[in-house]
């Protein structure tokens, strides 16, 4: 099978639009061949994860593109970066590391990307429409855009997302093609009670459980009655994209490509059916905690970045309370959401509670945590999944309410009432 | 994506030596100790580019140093930063000598394509398909040939 290029693709590859376009096109075409794509297609927007500083090679790559004169040719947002520009020095980020991370951020800004610096661009700046072809990086954003918005993106790895933004082209493969968007794995929640289905804590746990089994397959959830909110779907997707590689799920009756179960499977049969039991979920929930001790140094909420609604709902939970002096309480969000929240006075209760807010980045993408912080509690399956490996810290997973109560009491307070088998 | 045809599979048993045939995604030669992961791995949060250690504490190879080994892994999962982490590991000299996957893994392939583009150096990547992948022994010595053949010498 050979890859068919348009005249413009070929002239871009030949360097007629400059060396940056040529380099980006050359990488895209190598990848198209590896993925056995038959052609390239055009995209309407991009979301770039490559601006995250991982080390000298990622910086070198960014600055090489800038030196060659790279500019993006479609509206392009930026994912979390290596530092919170306005507050990194309040944390333990080494100044030299921050300097390198800033260099990499500036490189992507200078290519014409919008400095949104959030893993949840769909919460403010960039909300693709149904059927839009897009090239997004950031696993949790890709699964949201595909599943909840019905846009079409493959999972774009760092380094390739920017090639797509520079050329406006991607390999015609995977989830860009409608025939690859039908369900493969059916998840049934028949035995799950409605009080669990209604709780925020259910969705990250379900996602953690499904991701491990589904791998990269398209998941269909048949809940018969559940009506998850956007924030709950966000948590579900991020968890499935951490324990697995799920880039598209359909929730029957809720997400746009799954009005009915037949729509979700497009007439095909499921490759696998999973009947989820409460005891499966209890095991998955336990797996998200690495520690059984009640020591607590920090609570962190906001992976993916907290939405305006999540900030709003936090208010009543912390009203009239104050965190224990031995526990830091951090919320990570995007600068766009923070600005709106300030305008709406939503941050006042957080300040009274003694919370801190970090924008543009998160605890996983910048070395911000002081060494004294050994034990972390979170409501996020993504934070919980990656904390032991990336941060070498202990982690406890719990509901937002349990996180708040723990922060007040100074030690981990568990609430297992919903999870009694 | 790139499931490797069963017909490409050729198994020659001569003594304890075994030959598997795969698709050379990035063609090259490598020889060394085989480390086999039976589960997918996210390199971001799963691979330390400063040491070559597997650091995903949910993974069965957690704690194993695979720098200088030939890593067999069904594929990647999770974060889109996996590619960047492998590129860093290559640049720092802490990458595996070669990688063997089940299906063609575009996250890993991309790191090697960019490394060739930027630094004119890379490591081989071979996709075996799931059936042949399952025939890899848990440990042994292997030699990868540029045409995608893998010669396995079990311990």
C-alpha cells in the first residue's frame, strides 16, 4: 500500500514552503508509512503537548523548529507546561530547571500557539465541534474531545502534534476514520446501585478498572439510567487513558455517537463484554492507593485541570473550615478558568480555607513538591496512578469530600460507605 | 494498524535456537539480553530516562533496569509524553538497545524517527504481531537483524 500525497503535500516535502514545513512533513510522512495510512487529511485545530519540558532533547527539538522558522497554520492551543510562570518560585522547582522549561514554553509560543497552558482546553478556549478533524496531544484531552464532543483525533504523541499544527495535515488513520469509531468493548453496569452512579468518586474508579481491560479499544458503557455530567465523563476518560490507552468511549444515551447501543456498535458485535461488579470496583479503588497509613502532607485536586463547576462545587464543602497547618491543599487548573473564577468570586472560599492554586502546570509535570511532602491524597485517578512512579511519593485516593475532611483533620480520613460490598 | 501476518512467522528450531520473524518498523541490528514485559507500558511515569529503570509501580517489571537490554513490550499506553521520554533516554544513552513490540507502536516509532531526523541515530524497532510475541521466552539472549528476524537463545 502506498501513501498518496497531494501536490501541496509533495511540494511541502520538497521544501518549497521552507525548511520547518519540510522537516514537519518529512516526520509526518515517515509516520504515515509506519501506520500504513493511504493519504493525509486536513485538520481544523491542534492541541500541543510537546511544550512540556522533559529534558534537553525536547528543548533541542523545539528550538530546531523555531530556528527553521516554524509557524502553526491552524488554531493551536498549548497543554500544561513545565512551570507556573507566576508562582513556580513558591515551590521547590530548581531555578535552572525552570529556566530550561521556560525556554521550551517560549519556543512554542513563538511558533504562534496560544499560551493556554492547560490539559483541559475544552473547558474554556478550544471546543471543537462534532465531526471536526483535529490533532490533539494529551491523552485525557483526546479521549474527551473524541467521546464527549464527537470531534475526531488520534492520540497524538509529543513531537508529532506540532508537525500536524505546522502542516495542517495528519495521516488518515485510526479515529479520524468513521469506520474505526464503532464500539469494541461493552461495559455493563447492571449491578451498580444508583447512589454510586450518582457520586463523583465512581467515575475515576470505573475508568481505572476499564482502562486496564480495554487497552486501546473503543469502549461502550451501558448504564441504563446513569446520566453523568461533563466533569464526571472527564474523570472517567482521564482514568481510562492512564491505566489503559482508551481514546474513545461511548456512553449510551449520553455521548453524541451513541444515542442507542446499536449506534455505538454500528451494527457490529462487541469483542468483549464486561459486567462490572461492586467488588471489581472496590479492588480497582484500592489499587489507586499506594499507602494504608493515615499520614497526610498534602491534598491535591485537579487532574485534569479543575473546571469552573468543580471550583464552584468545592465552595460549600470547605465553607467555614480551615485546613490543618500541617497539610497543604492545592488545586491545579488552567489560567483561563482561574481568571473566570476570580471574576465570579469563586476563589474567596478557597483562600479562606488556606488553599493554594497552581496554573499552567501540575504536580506531575514540574518538580514543584518539597521533599518533606511524602504522602498525598487526591480525588483524581490520573494523579493517583502516576504519583508513585513519577513523584516517588505515597498516594491515597478518595472522594473530594474525604480529601477536604482529611485536610482539615491533618490525617487521612477514609469514607468507604459507598463501597461496602 | 500493522498486525503482522501469521505467514511471516518462521520458526526454526535448531538446538535451542529459535527464529521469529517480525516487521522491521525501524530497521537495524542489535544483540543483547532480552527483557519481556507482558503488559503495555507508558514511558512517561513508567521509564526513567536518567537510569533506564522501569518506574511504573503498577507494572510487573517495576524496578528492573532495561538500559542496554532488548526490551520486548506489547505496546505503549497512557500518556502522550511517552515519545518525549524515549527521545530523552536515547539522547542520554539510557534507552534499551532495541525494542520489540506486538503491534506497530507509533509512539515508540516516532521517537526513533525524530532521533534519526535530529541526531542521525536510532535503535531498531520490530513488530511481531500478538501470536509471535507470545512465543518470546521470559528471558534469554536475542539478536535482531535488519530484515526483522529475531534470533532467540533461551538461557
